[in-house]
């Protein structure tokens, strides 16, 4: 298809409205270019296949000979209806104001937008690598779907892991970091918390490895014998069981009957 001259549009200008734009039909022989009679410089392109897109025609102040305006140029705004009429007019005004100041809208605007997108993408990628973000995804994608007590897992991680590591990138967490965290709970005599933290952290890191978020699980093969489950040293005698059975009704309903049910079934309360 031959390139059309920028300063000679074959279609007469019309005042754009959403209804008018929807009625504009493609020409199978050429690309239509229709200018907005209301907003100077705004052009709607329609391909023979019916695709519609916005562009702006402009001349940069001082870019021509003897300080005159430069040659007529075009900057593309985007596809319609992804970009609506109101937004297209607003962007056109921005482009023309930039050109009036002697700035190149095509270069400065696009570079600024590209840099802005790159910064946003980099920030998003960095946020996704933070421990708090990985934990959040783990709960939403894995724990909620595969475990009944996912709320307990979420509470434990949010209470004992995120406050320590939440703002760090997960790939920076080392085996030594994990030991130090568990050491804190052990030092406080909270062996049960230490055991649960280690268990759930191992699951989080294994999940992160499987999702290619990190390369290896720093807790893999970790040995902490002081927090391992230990078999109980003694059980209740029959006399003790009888005493508990007799005292259970004093606890009232429903706790007394529940305690007797546990004794009869030989189960723990959880």
C-alpha cells in the first residue's frame, strides 16, 4: 500500500462522537484517515480490514528553517476502542502542547512512557520476590486449595515469618537466616512455634522452588533435634483416668461430655 501524504487527507473532517465513529466503515481499497473537526490534529485511521486507531499530526515549533515550525509529523496514540474518544482528545492536546513548546512529542513522550513502564515492571517484579508476596501467593495458590487448615498456616507465617523477613527478597534468605529465626523461638522456650515455623517454611520454600522463584530450598535437610517431636515419657494410670472421669461432669456442658468422649475414643482434642 503506498504511503499517504500527511497533509492531504482523502476523507473530509467530521466531528467525532462515539456513535459516529462506530458507523465509520472501512474502504477495501485503501486505508481511510479521517480528521476530527473539533480537535485539531486528531486523526482516526481505518484499515481495509476495519481496524481503527488514533494518531496525532503535529509540527514542532522552531524545528524548521529560520525558526519556523518543522515538517508535519505523526505520533500514534493507540487502537480504538481500547483508547476512547475522550482519552484520544486529551492525549492529542498533550502532544500539541509539547510541540508548541518546541519539544518532540514522538521522542520525549514515548521515551518517558517507556521508562515509566520499565520502572513499573521492575518494581512489580521486585515486589513479587519479597517474602511477604511469596507467602501471600503460597497461601492463595497452594494452601487454600490443598489444605483444610490453611488459615492456621497463614496466621503462623504472618505472625512469625513475615515480620522478620517480609521486606526481603526470598532468594536472599540463607540457611543461617533460618537457623537464627528458629533459634529465637527456642531461646524463648517456644519449641512448638519453632517446630511449626520450620515445617511451614519448608513447604513455602519447596513451593517456591517448584515455581522457579528460587533455585534451592535453604531449609532442605535442616536438622534441629531439639525441636523434633519426642515420644511422651509416661501415660496416665487407670486410677488417674478414673479420677478424671469422675471429675469431668463438674466442668459442665459441653466440656465434661467432650472430655469423657475423648477418654472413650482414645483421641486427642485436635
